[in-house]
C-alpha cells in the first residue's frame, strides 16, 4: 500500500474498549470528507500501534511488519482523536515515516524464517528423518512444513505409515502438504485435479498441495489459478505452493486481482546459492510469499561458505521459506540434511525478536 493518495478514515460507531479504528485498502481513496483519524494530536496516555496482515500463508497469530498491509489499526486507550483538514499533511507524513521505520526495524528483527522440507523419503525406511521433522517443529512452532511424496504424487493406495507421520508432525504444530506434478502446465488439469482429490481422500488431514514443475512464462496463469482455486475448494485454509524453481512473473502470485499461489519457490539449485537474486517486483510483498531450495551445500567452518551463509542470503533477498541440504543429484530430497538440527538452530537463533 502506498500512501500517495489521501486517507479517508471512518468514525467508529460502536468502538470496543480499546477503541479500534480500521483502515482497509478500499479506504485509500481521494479525499471525500472532512474528518480524519491520525496520531498528530494523540493525548497523553494514548497508545499508537500498527498491525499489518500480509498476503501469503501466515497463521492468524503471526504478524510481520512491512508496508504491504491489508489492515492498519490505530489503538487508543481513550477516544480517538479526530483530525481536521489542516492536520492531514502532517498525518500522511507521519505514516510514511512510520512505514519506513517499521520496514527497517521489524524486517530485521521479527520476520522469522520458516522451513519447508521436500520430504521425499519413506516413513518406514527413513523414520529417523521424519522424527527430525517432529523435533524441528518443537523447536520452531508453526514454522515447519513437510512436502510428502509417496510415489511422484499420492500413489495408488493410502499408506498407514504416511498417515502416521502426517498426524505426528501436525501434533507438533507442523504442516504436511502433498506433492503433485504439473509438467509445466502440459499435464491435463483434470489429471492434476485427480491427484489433488486422491491426496484429500487418502489423507483427509493433509494441509495443502505442492505443485511441482510449474511454468513461469506468460500465458499459463489461468491454468494455475484454476488449480489454486480447486485446492481451496477442498479446504479454504489449505496451503498452495507452486514450484517453478526459478524467478517468475508477478502474475504467478496474483492474476487479475486474485491469487495463483500462497507461496512460490523462486530458487531450486545446487549452485549459485550466494548469488541467488529475487526479481525486483517481489520487494512489494511479504517474504512469506517466497521459498528457496538449496542442495549440495556443505557444512564447513562458519567462517567459510556453509548453510548459514545461504540462509542469510535468502533472508536478504526477501525469502521467508527455506530449506538447505548437503544431499545432491539425482535426488537431493531423498533424505534429510545431515546438519538439519544445526540448520533449525541457526534459524531459531538468527531470527529472534
């Protein structure tokens, strides 16, 4: 949201005990009335705060500062001060300065990184890897997602071993989403939807879908938006992650004003981790819209190149979801990173508020 236009603030008719005034994006419009709410003359004892709800998959109790908000609130312990026209310019200047301060301070201190692991390993033969995910979810509550992949998709039959690990991770506040290939939009959408149906039929508590092999060239947005809406029709809280594995167009996040994905994986590679660079348009959005996957990353002395450097690079590039592993091709996701517990601790300690 850019405060280039004037802000119309609506008076509270039935204020709560905290007296909350809410400004929605629809209120950012040319001046149409004489009264404005603002902090220019807040009486002593009043409290001013900003709360920004960002697009992307963010739990209800999770908030992050930045000026990409859907809601801005003024909270006051007493009645809100109503400003006249003469105070308007001062109020707008105040909010512009405040937005910059919030971005600088909170983007460095309170935007906690999250981990999304392509868990393409069998729960029976590699139970320890799934146990590691449970431990990670305990260390990083509500910040761990596993991508389950029994057989390049949900497979032909439900497996109790998968239901068990899904339930176990969810009990620890983790999420599990199911792998579905789209073959860069060349796979018929009805077949993709069949896989989605199968995931929700075999594993009713699944938390969403990970669409792999996603196109990133113009013209395929309607295909992926339709799939996004299809998953949401199963469960509106489902997490939908699209993986082109490379930079993409802004219209693969929002197309014609509506979402195409909750999260986009904008990097998947075993080289170039320290030079990974986001497209300029991504700076307008919360980091939790973006995901990066790094493989073939060694665990060496912290003074040299290691997983911590890669995580730092992702954070600097406005990425909110990450996973780094020393595993390599042909399948870098067939086991958990040997240093996974260190990676979890690094993220926990590196993003303290």
